[in-house]
């Protein structure tokens, strides 16, 4: 009996010692989450740095460690137990214009599939070609995080396959597809969860066009502001990719679909900031002809100012219609007070009316976009 009691005491003491040891920072086990990271462009590289920099925070606060097992882009891929030094080296190589080791699309698909159920597939590309891979990942029990708006703003069937019905909040996060790291989708989801009916969504979803509108409000010529935006790298190499409004339309479509609306991109009424005859010009010819638009924009900006209003390039989701184009709004409104490259979304609902729920902040930039994707990764993993 004495020997049995001693054995029990020794066992208990050993268990206590083990618990004390395992409670220390050195051996506390973090949940290992395998990750396939698709895209090593500006956002992908920023995400690598953010992920590596947050290692201690993720472990101490959430008990998580993200293990990147696949790093891929259109040039090739790396696979295996990739440590932080390898990830940072690959990101640096991509920044220098180098390529990842070559691979076929099938190779990448197999590498992602091999991670098994529960793995995170993170899409920070700007390509619609990842859509089938994301859909297959969800079918096999993997989870998807995306900063790539194209899969979620392509055809309705693809959106349904990705988001699901009922909505798969525990399997998919795509916050950074609208407004970089702004919680625009999270705000909309919370309104929906509370059954707070959304009557109207209005917003500006382009930092580039926000910069242009601020210039017009200050009395500057349209062509001059666009030229400066291009020089600062705010626009795409062809500024028409921004001035055409399609990127804004994609983001607004994602929010409209979040309301349950069933729309295609072709259903969106988009007003470009240039006439149709300028669409087929070369970039140089387009830039040379921009001053021909200055007089009209100056007149519209002056008339708006006389009314106590300002011009904004905005998307409006209301009464079953989604429109994107130039609007004149009161300077005392949230949209009217916006300046610079910030993005802003207004939600008018049963409870947020006449004063809307407003989400505002930096709506572009690799760092902000990567931060939004990283937060989504944590939310799907805890």
C-alpha cells in the first residue's frame, strides 16, 4: 500500500513538473497550419514579411504557426518545409525580377492538394485563373483566403461555388478583395447576421480615383492630376485601367453579392472618366489627349462647389441596381469629406439611417492588403 501511494505521488509530481515545463514559452506547442501561398508579387512579398514578423505574436496570442508548404506564382513554385529564410529569399528574388523554379499548373495543383484537409490556400494573385484551384480546394476540405477580387467578381456560378449557400464563413475569407485591409465585408456580414436590412451601399473603392477627385476639388486640371498620379505610381501603366471604373465595379459587385444579389459584372452600369473614342488609343496618345477633357471636368467641379458639393467617383448599390460613376455629393457627407487616396464605404440600414455606418481608411497598398489577408488567415485558423 505504501509503495502504491509512493508510486501515485511520484506520478503526480512528474505530471505537475511536465505541466510546468510545457507552460513555458520554449515548449508551448502552437497549432501548425499548412499554407499554400499563391502569388509573390507586391502583396505576396508583403504577406511573407508580415507572416514572418508576426511569428511570436501568433504563437503567444493565438497559439498558431503558419507553415508555408507551397509558394507559387505564374513563373513556378517551391514546395516542402519552407523556413522563413527560404521564404524571404524567394520574395527578394522575385523583387529583383527573377523567377521561381519552373512548374506546370498541374504540378502546383498537386502540391496544393497534397497539403490535405484543413490547409489554407491563400490567393494574393491578380489572376482569374486561380478560380478552379480555389473551388477544388474547398471541395477537399481546405480553407481559402483571397485578396484576389477576380474569382469573387467573375460569373455568379463561381461566386456561389466559392462562398456557398448557406455562406461558408468558417471556410472562406476574402476581406482584402474590397478596400485592401478595410473591414468592409466584415461590417456587411455583421449587419446581415443581425438581420439589419441594408437599404443602400455607397462608396469609393479606388485610391487612385480618390486622388484625382481631390485634385479636381482643389481646382487643378484633370489631365495634370492624372499625369501626377501616373508619375507617383498610383495608376496602372495604362491609366485607363483605373479611369475606366471596372476595378471599382468588381469591388462593388462583391458587396452586392454579399447582400444576396445575383448579378454579373455585365449588369453593372459603369461610367468611365473618358469618352469611348479614347479607348482604342495608345497609352501615349491617350495621355496626349487628356487635356481635351479638362474644360468639362473643371466646369462640373465648379458647379458642384457652388452647390456646397464635391465630385466623387463612387459606386452605389441600391434598389436592385449597381451603378459606378461620377457623382456630386454634399461636402458635409462622409463621401464629400473624403480626401486623398482613402477608401470609404457607407451602409444605410434599418438602424443606420439617416446616419450611415461608415468604414474609412487606406484602401490600397501592398502592406494594408497583406495585413487584411493575414487577419483572415488567423480568423480561419483559431
